[in-house]
């Protein structure tokens, strides 16, 4: 993973608004923090945590659509 080689990328991965240039929304739930190389075990199967990616995409979509969910929108994803 690139972040393991370039630690300057870690702060980008931890920012839920990295895909919304010029917009920083409210604090997001701590479950949204990216952790380099983490995997989630679900019922004996291992899978990548998609919440990290989904959070950024949802906030970008909200911005591109003119903030229909508001600028104070908080996104949380539970498995």
C-alpha cells in the first residue's frame, strides 16, 4: 500500500472530506477513520472495510449535488 511507504498520505486517508476540495464539514464519527492495512472479519470471512471509501464518496456526492443533505451532514456506516 502506498501509504505504508509514504506517511504523508495517511492524513489524506484519515480525512472524510478529501474528495470535497474547499469544503470541510463537521466532525464525523470515529468509525470513519482510515487505518492503513486494516481488515474486518465478518462471520469467519475477511473483507476490506468499505466504510472508509464510501464515506468520502457520499460526502463528495452531497457536495456535487449542492448539499441536499446539508453542509452539517454526518455519515456513519455500520456493518
